[in-house]
């Protein structure tokens, strides 16, 4: 798998109040698995702790199956959990048809992460995307071919985001798949930029196309989502790990632990050491927010089993340790934003 550099870069912007809605109830999901939460605060008047786990990419059929089955098992245990999947549209395009993609400032058809293999494999992937959507998980955009938008203009970003929409529209009509995509265009409201590359051009393009949040920025532990242009910024956190601050995302641990090379095996004592230290880092991030201001927690992973499944194993353990706690809701990014809208939260004052 192509390594993805995810530098921990602070992007400073002014926090403003999340746009307010007039709803009296929080609607969880916009599909046929709707669930209504009528309680907006805990019995003692505190906010609920929202935690959003996400996955970037979408290539691995095995990871799709594994994560969906894990969520089902958690739900059967009485601990509902919804993931956000930020997908790359190139994975539903076979390499033979790669020329339909015109990445800004790059050769036609260029993808840094490969392509869909064939109609059979693409159909399996779309079936799993449909299953995720029907189960209440969120489908977001990670662009098309993971080309980082360095120095891209608003027009460049509009081209990339529009091509993502066009490829998914084709899948809804059976292009390169025997199973039509069921996720409507109106359900895709969130974006995470490849390499977390953000700029004013992206902000303008997201607003123009009606996205309600971006998940590409970084922030301190305990930070509240703010606004950039007309959309919310739902940032990954910089958390303590191994004597430094590291992004709350699996690739950055992979880079720190082994230089982004698969060199740590489960039989190696260092595997368990790294496992325990990463798990402690995630749990400390959660506990800090949970026991203080209850700002949302955002943790991101990829469709990968790097270092013999170390990071996916940690994620499952973290979910088990977090999602069953009192007044915790493990929800998608959009569900988290819906909640903040509902309670009319003002980040600058930490008040309802």
C-alpha cells in the first residue's frame, strides 16, 4: 500500500458557533435505520460525550467486512456504534477505465492508491458500501485518487469533488458494477482531504458544493469543532505518545513505530508494547475529554492491517473500552455535528 504522509500541522482559524437548527429531536442517520435520541443532556445537565471513529480509503474487502461485522457484534451486545467511511472513488473504477479521471495538475488517470480491479471486485465493494449505509454508518468523501491538493485552486478542488460525485453517480446507474450504489448524493456531507492538505480553495469548494463539515484539520485535545467558511471543522487531535505529540490516526503511529514499513510481527514483544502504548494514548485522549469539557473525540484509521494488525487491534480494544461507558455515544461525524447543532453549543464559551 502506498504510504500516505500525514504531517501533524496546526491550521489556525477562528472558532465560531456551529450553525443552529430548529429541531427538537436529534435524528440519527438519514437512511432506513433511523434512530431518535430525545435526550440532549445527561441527568446532571452535562453534554453527552460523542466519539467518532472513521476509516479512510475503501479498498480492502476484508476490512469492510471486518469493521461491519465488529459493529454488528457491538450492537448485539447493546453498544451501538456507527462509523464514518471516507471513501476514494477510484476504487469503484477499473484500471481499464482510469482515463475517466482527470486529476487537477496531474496526468490523466493518475492515482496514488491504485484502482478497482474488475467489475466483480467492484460489485463486492459496492455491496459492502450499501450495507454500511443501510446499517447507519456514514459515507463521506476522500476524493478520487488520493492526489494531494498542494497549491490547488478553488476550481481544482471543484473538479476533484465533482469527479467524485460523477463516479458515484455512474455506480448508482450500474457503471462498472452489477450492484448499483444505494448511497444517495444527498447523504455525502463530509470530506477528508488526502494527506490532510487544506487551503482556502478547498474551503470555498466545500461550501459551494454544500458540504457541512471537513475532517482534515488537526487540533489540541479538548478542542471543539469550529467553523471554516460555511462548514464545520471536525479535527483529529494531537495526542501524547512515545515522548511526542502524534495525530490520532493509525498511519501516524505506523510511521512513528516502524517508519511506515511492515516490520513488527505479533510474535515480537515490541508488538505488544506498541499496542499497549497506543491503546493508552487513545484512552487518555478520550478520558481527558470525558472528564472535562466533553468535546467530541475524533480517531481516524485506514483500510489497512499494518504491522500484523497492530493498529486495527488497538482500535477494537479502544472501542470496547469507550463506547459502553455512561453517557457516551459512538457516532458518525454527521451525527456528532447534528448533536452540537441540536444543543446549540457555543464553542467559545463552552456553554449551552
